[in-house]
């Protein structure tokens, strides 16, 4: 493999990794807040992609401009998922974690069924976008603009998220609630409200990722599957609940996935990611940046 | 695809769900169809459904077409009995395919089962049919392993993957004879039965006929990213790229090639995704000149007038043209209806006899085949595939020469 | 309960043992009645649903040993299922070894793999452990998918033969499979029952409830987890062997996909995790629901069957977060005995 080809693989891996980080961070946020693994995360991504597609299809709105709308829509979906489903699952006195997995699994199937019912199972993709299929050619190194845009959005989002968590009252309430759910009630924080907002925020983040992804990826009711597996690995690798960890782990996963194809047969490239995860947690059982 | 179609699709789904079950008619012949009605390939099943309904319409109503069972109403030898289609969802799971086949046979008393898209499901469902003495017709499952199991109730009117790959290499040989330089090929295939079978045959043929394999890339189906894989294709820069991919990966492949500035000189595809409309809706502008093998070609209408009419009926239902898969599906049901008529019975053993004695001349099909006659293994050996090329937004038959409408554009970008 | 009342109370040494004896005495008529079920249900399709239900009850019971009693939530049991299915198929098809032998061999192999993997994995806690199990099972799936000796994507087709208990092949008859699955479930139930009353059972529950406290009380935490994993893996592999014989064709996706890992855990959660009857009750609700919504609503491809299925799962989970067994009027679920 030539140096140029290697550089290309690294650049593509980096861009994809930033996107993986953006897809995963919502999952990590929700987990950090309330110890719930959302099994419908990939399906939130799918809904977001359909929303971006639908807005483009019916109104011609460019997915770049649709991103805020999609993000807002997913915020509502996330909050409703908490208020309508997860809140009740948390009442379980024992094994609340498994009950939540079960309930969100039911939610995932429902969302997939609804998508197939409403949109038919056909493969859709957005025909035109400002960025669609444009590529920068840096002396033979090709950087597709949609992915570059995704990378930039991802980095900016992580910066904004950092500010949100450290500088605002909302962030502090989230932080306090995750530290001690009982104590926050004493200082007048409504736990349910914080959780609903947390779920909204988590879903909004994956909504943003979906709006970016829809520019260059196809949409169908099962599209979330492969991404959600990667998202779980990214979150666990970075350390459950760590936002910075999700960013670092996302990039690492993107790079390893791309590099693995130069050593392993491409059909086995995921083994590279999985082995990396195992190697890290066997040495460091709380992931890269997680708290125990 | 346009906005209206999307809305119509949604409305159709609604009305479908709300419609009460059609009242049972006095004389009906139930036929079971097993397809992945949900899951990643559900669209294939939705199209298949429209194809079978098209074929049922041809059979059940009188149409002046030179096709089996078209001119009569229903099955004449059974007093004009109509075919009743019963669909079942196998979700791409061999176990579910088997149990659905069993349910259709024992509960719905179907006289035959047609399916199943996934070769893995066809494997189990056809064995179940064998055990119950009910014919299984592989309409669109093309793994060559299927007809090698010596099942006596298994029939496949269409070609299998080895025949398809052979046609592709025959075409390249013909190009070479004309003085075109083809030295290297690159295989790009998914890790399923379909992909690995296809690549294994192509590897063998390439070695026999002296083509160098510059890259052989097996990838995981439905990958989130194919960048590194495409990078390898680009480095190999073969004379012909030969993908065996379903729609999702085909879309991603074409987009990724564009992003990485890779323009293959020629693509000869193993159909699947490359004959699906969704791919051309998404990235058709980048696919000018792509060649795919096919069981079917829409421009065949020039030689076989029935094609245009059948396509019209299908279009009204599915909003797209017949393609490689859906044409095979239509034909499979017509073959079955023809056999039921000759068997004068829906009894499994008699129907098997009739199917085994099938002899339909190519002119009475919507396919480029020379005839339909099954070997002892249930495979139709006269199901000659064609190669079609996507030129100016239309499919043109380019090979074999007997069926060709135009000369190939080579290299693909002119 | 009638049976409990019929017991001569004088012979019961303690309330705990009395309850254990009651459980056993209740199980005997339950299994006996279940064995007669095919006499009532003659329809082949419904018999097929019953076989699957019992199979998942057994598999979920096996999962429950590690996940429910020992509290180690594995979402990668498809690996052991696949090991059982593939070992049996390879031994039978390539070497002519009867599936009974393959079942045992697959079980032993699964135990070895479980111990090998348990060594590093049991250092992990909570979700890190669960994700590790998912990832390991996926690696297994990918390797099998690309391993030509075991048929790679093509899978393994069992040869056709006459109906026989030796080869576990029955062309049309589902009743033998029903009894086999029932036997498998009965054995996993009995093993669970024995464990509940044994030292291991107490240790596992201690590990689950509070690992640190258990450790300080002298429970050998690591050995406990390894033992639970071994038992759980063994029976999961036996279930995989059964499935291979039942379907007589396997391919990587159809025995090793993540879907299966989830399907082993869900009935236990649905019925009552860490309880004797929870997995069976959960399977009895979940599996018929899955099969029947697909068969009778899935044919039109509208996706509505999935909506109904998904909503029902949510409703069950939300209405009874403790599991369906908590509907029973008993103050405490069976598995909580001995605390």
C-alpha cells in the first residue's frame, strides 16, 4: 500500500470516527445520567435520517438546513421515550437495567415497524444537497465534503456539549442528578424533569448525527443496526458516561476500522474494533475515561 | 420515485392493512409464497408481491398474450379455478422459512410454494416441501447448491449463479476476440452465500480463461463504511470491476467510489443491487454504462410483445419496471399455473409430474430464455442469461449477440 | 396450594426445605401434563411453536443460571449456542458421529470456551461485561462466517435420512422434538432447582446482590462466576445442538446472530429474572407472541406485525417490571428463597 493510499485510509477513518463519536455521545450521555443502555438508539438514528429525507423530499429543504429541525424533533422523541416508556421501566425494584433493555428493545421494534408501515421498506437517499457528492482533492487525497462537514459538526457539538455540561445550570443539574439522585430532590431538582431533558438531549445529538449521515448514506427501516453496535462499543471503550471518552473512542474506532482492512480481510474488519475494545477493558476495566 | 408515489405508497399500505379479507371464491387454488416481508430486504418482498399479483392477474383473467394460462380465465382444466396467493414472512431466517412452509402446507393446503429470495431459506423450505410431497419453485434463489441436492420436488426455471457468471466471462471473451484489452478483473462481493458463491465461480472462471484477479474483496454486508475497501479497488485499478452486492452496499459502493475519485473503466455486476431501481434513483447519474447480468431485459419487448403488457400491469402495482428479480418471479408463477393445468389436479405428486414434464418454448415467456424444460435435478438448463447495459437512463441488451439490441459501450464512460 | 396441603407437615424439617420440596412436587405434574400436550395440539404449525417455546424456555433457563442467579448479564450466549450447533453438525455430517455425541462434545467445548473467556471477562463489571460478551460473540460469528471448513456463509446441511431417534431426524413428526425439548427444559429446570438449594446457589446470589460483601464473607467470587458460566454455557450448547438437529440446516446468521443472545435473556426478564419458573413463563408468552404475530400478520409486509409485537413487549415490560411471575399471589418469588 502506498503512502498516499495509507493517508487516504487514515483521513477517511478519522472523518468516519468523528461521526461515530457523534452518533454514540447521546447514548453515553443517557447512560451517564441514569445507567440505562438504550436499545433503541440505532432506531433514533434511523428516525432522524428519515426526518432529514422527508424534509428534503416534501419541501426540498437541504439537509444542511434541516439539521436543526431534525435535532429538535429527536429531542421531543427522546423526551417522550423517557416519559412514556423508560420512566415506567425504572419502577422495577430489581433488575431495573434488564427491564429497561427489554422495554427499549420493544420500543426499537415498534419504531422499525412504524417506519416500514409509514415509509415502506424501500431504500431512500437524498438526491441533492449542497454538499452531496462533492469532494476536495488535495493532491490525490480525497476528502468528501459531506464527511468533512460531519467531522466539523461533530467537533463543534462536542465543544458545545462541554460548555453545556460545565457552564450552565442545566448541565450542573444533569451532573448533580447523576452523582446522587436522592440528594438532588432535596435541593428542589425534579428528577423526572432532568431525566426527560437528558433523554431529549441524548436523542437530539443522535438526531444531529442522523441529519449529517443522511446526506451521504441510504435510509431504510433497518439502517440503525450496524451503527448501534458501533455506538455501544464506542461508548464502552470511551468509558460509560464520559463525553470526552466518546469523542476519543469514536475517532479510535473509525481509524482502527479503516486500518484493519489493510491487515485483515475486509469482511473481518470489525474484529479489529472488537479486539481493541477487549484489549482496553481487560487492561483497564472502566474503559479509557470512565468512572467506576 | 416522486412525492406522489411516496404518498401513494403510504396510502396503499394503510388500505392494505384496513382491507377485509377477500371473500373466498368457490374454486381457488392456494399457492404459498415465502419472502422476507420484514427486515433489511423487505423491499425485495414488496416488489415480489407486486410481481406475483401481476402474474396472478395474467392467469386469473383472460388476456390476449402469448403466455401460459393467459388467454383463459383461471386454470381451465380445474373449471377456471383461480390462483390464490398466500404470502408468508420468513425474515431471512431458515428456521422461520421452514416453519412457514410447513404452516402453508398443513393449514392453508397450498399446492406449491414459491420463494424465497434468500438461498439459505430456500434450502430449508425446499426440504420441507420435499418431505410433504409439495413442489417448491425457486423463483429467485440462485445458489447453485440448491439443485445439487437431488430433491425431486425442487424446480428452478431461471438460471443459477454459475450460469450467470459464465455469461459474464463469455461476454469478456467475446470482447477480447474483438481486440479489446481485458487483462485484470477486481472482485467485490459480500460475505453471504450469494456473494461468496458468486466470487468462487468467478475466481474459477478467471483462472480457466486467463484473467488476472487484481483484487478480491469480500466485505461484510451492510457495512457502515466501505472507504478502505474502495481504496483497495482503486489501487488495484482493474480493467473490469465485478461487484456482487445487494442494494444497500451497492449504493454505498458507488457513492464511496465517487468520493474517492475512483472511476472504474468497466463494471459487470452480478445483478442483485445493480438491478434495483433504488440504486439508480440514488446514484444513477454515476452509473452510465454499467453492465449487469440479468434474467430479463425490458427491451425484450421488441421481440416478445407480452413483455410490454406484463410490465404495464406490474408498473401499475409497483411503480417501477420489471427487473431481474421480479421478471423471474412472474415467470415462476406462470410455469406453476401451466403445470397445474396439465396436472388437472393440485395433488403434490401429480403436480410434480406435470412440472417435470414442463416444456414451454421461449416465445411464450417474458424472458430471453430459449425454453423451459427441467433436468432431473429440477434446473432449467435453457435459461440463458443476458447482459444488459445502463445507457442514457435505459437498459439495453448487449449480450449474447442473438439477443443484443445494441453494441456495448466499452469502456463504460465511452 | 393443594399439593402443599397434602404434604405431611411433620416430615418437613424447615420452611426452606419445605418450600423446595413443594417446588419439586409441583414440577412433576406440570412436566407430566406438558408431556401430554401434543395429544391436544395436533396442528403441526402449533406443535412447532410449542417446540420453540420449550427450547427457548430451556435456553433462557440456562442463561438465567449465569444472568439471573449470578447476576452476570451476558448478551453473547449465541456464541455457546453456535458452538453446540456447529460441533454437532460438523461431527455428524463430516464424521458420522450421532448428534447425541455431538451434543455432549459441543457442551464440553462450550464449557472450555466459557472458562477461557471467563478468565479475563469476569474482571469486568456491569455494562462493560455485557458489551464484552456481545463483542466476543460477534467475533465468533465473523470467524465462523469466514471459516470454509464449517461451510462459511453456506452453512451445513444435514443429510436426509429416515426418521430415527439415533440421528434425531424426523421428517414430518414434531412430537419427538417436542419431547426432546421438554426433556431439555426439565433438565435445566432440575439443575436450577438443585443449584438453588446448594452452596453454589447461595454463593451466586451473594455475588449478584453485593460482590464486595460476598467477598468479605469468604465467598469465592471468581470461582462462583466461572462455575455459573460453565453450567450456563453447557446447556446453551446442548440447546444449540438440539436446534441444529431440529432445523437440520445451520448457517452462521441463523445460529450465532445477536438476535439469539437477546432471545435467551428476554424470556427470563419477562417472566422473572433469577427465578425457577420465570424463564418458562416468559418463553410461554414471548415465543408464541413472536411466531403468531409474524405468521398471521406478517404476510402483508406492512410492518404492522412488528408494531403490535413491539408494543406488546413494551406493555408487558412496563406493566410488570418485576416479571410476569410477580402476578402470582405469593409474597415472594421462588428464587428469592434462602435470603
